[in-house]
C-alpha cells in the first residue's frame, strides 16, 4: 500500500473520530443548557406560586376582618335603631304630655 492511501485512511478515521467527539460534546452542552433552562423555569414557577400563596393568606385575613367589621356595623345599626325608636317614643310621650296640658 502506498503511503498516500495510508494517510487517506488515517485522515478519514481521524475525521470520523473528531466528528463523534464533537457531536458528544455538543450533545452534553445542549443537555446541560436544557437542564439549566428547566431549572430556571421551575424556580420562577416556585416564586410565583409562593407569591400567590402569600396573596391568598392576605386575602383570607382581609375577608375575616371584613366579616368582623360587617358584624360590628350590624350591631351598631341595630343599637342605633333601638335608640332611635326610644328617642321617638320619648318625644311622642313628651308631645302627648304637652298636648294634654294644652287641651285642658
């Protein structure tokens, strides 16, 4: 075999080996990049989820406070209605007394 054929065969084998090594390296880099992107997306989803949970807790607390305020307001309205009726009753009694005195 002439030396040109040997060099050609060795060159072909070397190129094939380099091609496989390049493919292997790029495959690992692609897999690492995909893993990093997935981890980044999962991390961002985790942050969003924790933010939503915090908002839910705040909303629940506000709803309880709102119910408490409404209950207190209802109690105050009932008491004012009772006092107002007492005030009307006392005014009517006073007016009746004045009318009796005038009509006598």
